[in-house]
C-alpha cells in the first residue's frame, strides 16, 4: 500500500479528518463555534482562520511527501563520447606531425638511383588474406642492390623471421622513429647491433628472404613513430610514400 500514491493521499486526508474530530468543534469563517451547549464567539479573533491555515499547511506537506509514480517507458540514455573516434583523431594528428618532421629531415630513398615518382604506394594493401595491413612500401630492385640508410642514427636490431626474412631495425638520432628494412639477401659485413650509422651508409643488399617471392626481390621499407625505442618492434606506422612524395 505504501507504494500506491492514491491510497497514501486518502490516508492523509483521513488523518486530517480525525484531527478535526478530535478538536470536537466546527470552525466557521466567522470565528463562531457551535457546541451542544449553544453558540458563542471565539474570544480570540482569527482562531478559525489560523486553524484552517494550519490544516492547509499540513495538507501541502502531506502532498509534498507523497511518492510520485515512476514514469513509464525507457530511461533516457546518456550520450557517451565515442572513444574510438577520439583515438582515431589523436592518431591522425600524430601521423600528420610525424610526416612533417620526417620531411624536414629529408630522408634518403634507401635504394640508389630511386626517385620518388617511381615509388608505388602499397601502404594500405591487405596482406595474409586480409588479416593485416601492409604498413610499408615495397621497393623492387635486382638481387644484391645495395640498401642505403634512409637516416642517420643507430642500428637497433638485426633479426630474422619467416615473414620478413633477414631484417634490420634502425633508429634516428632522437630515438623518435624506427626504420625497418626487410627481405634482405644479406647484411653489409660491417653492420652490427648498436653501431652508429650515417645517412647513405650501406646496410645490406636487396633479396627475397622470408615470404617474398623468389622471382621478385625487393626491399620492404617501413617507418614507425615511437615513444619507447626499447620496443623497436612497435609504434605508429607512417606511410613512407607520404614522406618521399608529398601530395
């Protein structure tokens, strides 16, 4: 019963009626009281009006305390900010800033004689049956073509894998970018992990190791923007063609 607003109001009104009976008087607007012994005026003027005002105040208080029925229908949904959109926008700004920074560094195309207009954009192409994105460009050249350091810095890691074959990871002097060279036929004999390199140094030679087709030797070249150079295998992919060939 306590949850029924109508019953709550009726109970309140009955309480008011009981209070009036307990007074055992009938108060009129003329402040005249009628009792079994007769009719006479209330000695104190305005008593009836004050009793009526008190009753009205009690009634208003009762109504204010009466629980209201719950609104039907679904509650309004709170609009939440789309976190995925925020992440995409942040990443886009990060990539754009990285491209501008790399353009200022005037990176060298890592194959001798190669010009930007001959670089094909394969950055967004699907790989592994659509399971991943390429995130790099493929620079085709005859097997044994020297691979040149795109930037000065240090050699981070010499690595081998079933996908990338013979690989080399290098970093710029400020440790903000990782340059990834893959499918090498071999390293240059002087290359070692941790050594300093200069822009244009020979790092290795074009090959077809890893999952590269034997009939299509090429250099898989990628750039990553990173905040942790110790994790040389991670970072935000940057399209090298955007760096070498501004639109």
